[in-house]
C-alpha cells in the first residue's frame, strides 16, 4: 500500500526496527512514561509525513530520535514544567552495557554531573546523534556542542577516576 508515494510496509519495518531505541532515548531524556509515549508517537507520525526529507535510511533512527526529543521538549513546555526531569533512571540504563556493576558505576557518575553535561553525553553516546543534530536540538552551534561535549567527557573521566581510586584505595 502506498500513500503519498511512501511505501507503508517499508515504513512499518523501519518503525519496528527502531521503536525501542527511540523510546529509550526519549525516556532517558524525560524520565516520564506518558511524555515519552506521546513524544514517540508524534515523532513517528511526523517522520512518516516528512519521510521524503530523510537523506538515507541509515539515518532514520537518529532522525526520529531528534524529532522525538524536540516533541518531548514541546510537550514538557506545554505542560508548564519548569525543568526537565533527570536524564537517567538507575533501573533503565542502556541494555547495550552488559556488566551490571559497570552500568551502576556509569549511572552514578552521570548522576553526579550537571544535567547539561549528562544530557550531552547521553545524546552523543547513547542516542548516537550526530553533532549537528545535537546542536539543533539544544539550540546551540556545533562549536559549542564540541566544547560542551569535551568538557562533559573530561568531568566524566575525572569522576570515574575518583570513584575507581576510592574503591581501590
């Protein structure tokens, strides 16, 4: 079945392949199941409507994550929340990290960081968003993304090293 020249079967396959990744990335940002569900649904709807703008199928997941994060921000703003809740929920750290102790260590360090530092690390290394999309999402230029990412990584490394030294010493 085709609608507006877009094959619905292919779009459905893309959604099924990427739904969990999109959901987790947005949930890590909002830490709110209802906002996440609304944002994910809206993201895939918008992605379907604008699928012709996507340059390559390989970028589908990061493109939809970007749309979803923008939708989550809009939803939160519309609901008059003053701040975005914590990026991480200890019980829901990314499944791609197998070692439970490592998950806990990373989560503890991320929770010690300022929200904007943890946010940029999650967007880059968990959601796999390119710098340009992170810049657009955060409303800053690419140079600022690079600087913030570098500083966040340095703070993360420093806190991780301190945690390791405190355990060993």
